[in-house]
């Protein structure tokens, strides 16, 4: 698990998750990374990603969000290797963390 670029614990303690942020996760075989940044809008959350994993390695990322301001909610998304682009959550997700622990994810 990587540490977010913002102080998630400070924001969580105040009860106000951040509206935008950055994070990354490491690929399985090498030191390459998948970089993420996001911006929460009025009706959706847009994620920008850049997957540097070599050989077309797919990475499944778990996005930890706030469901109601206090309850964690997890959503998993798979990203193709050596790609970049955007992914959109159709509802507002105030993302607190991105990691590879997909056990808590809601089934998609």
C-alpha cells in the first residue's frame, strides 16, 4: 500500500474528505507504477491514470471512498498495462486511498 500524496488522516479526523488528490501503486514484477489523480465534481468523480507496468500487465486497483461521510466504501477497477486515460465514477466518490487490497471491494 502506498501513502497518499495528501494527509488522509488529517482530513478524515476533520470529517471532510478531500475533493481531489493523487496516489500510485506499484506493479507486481518491477518497480514501475500506476499513477492516479482525481477530481470530484458535482455529480461524478473523474480519475486520470497512467499505467507504466511493462508487458501489458493489468493492475486491479481498490479505491477507498467515503460512502456517507464516515463509512468507507471500496470499488475496484482494472487498468490495462502501458495505457493512460480516464475513468469516471458515475456518482460522487470522495477518494481517500488507492491500493491493491481488493478484498473489500464491492462487486462490479
